[in-house]
C-alpha cells in the first residue's frame, strides 16, 4: 500500500510546488491573460483618419470619396457625418467637433 501512496504524495507535492511558483508575480509570456483580454495598449481605440481621395463637384451634385466610400452631405463615414463638400475639401462632424479634411493631392478637372 505504501508503494501507491509514495507516487501519489510525490504528484501532490509537485502540483503544490507548481501552484506556488506561479504566485511569485512572474508571468509566463507564452500563456494568454486569464481573461483573454488584449493588453491596455491594444484596447485603446485608434485615432480615426479621414482620407479624401476624390471629390466630384458640380452645380447639381457633390460627392466625395472618403476612406474608399462615396459620400454626399448628410452621409456617415465611420463615426463622422459629412456636413459640406467643397471643390478640394469637406467638413465632418465628429463627436460634436467639426473638422476639415482636404484632398491629399489636389487635381481639379473642369
């Protein structure tokens, strides 16, 4: 009977030693966080950039391409609403702020 108890006690001692070793404040970099949440730096929302790649401007219609999306006044681009479109700019309302975005490279065809 003692032949069975010795391996069992050895396993229990090893398990207790392993549990104690993880309580010393060291974190295993190969193991994910307990909650599976990304680090704080990754949880921050990235700043949204609004890239205006084209503006089609005429007396009848004004359309801009912002972040690859064709929009007119009143449309939404992400969290922003398009307020107005000019020949080489547009204004956006973002969280109560008004920002102006311009064409990266101005090329006007008439």
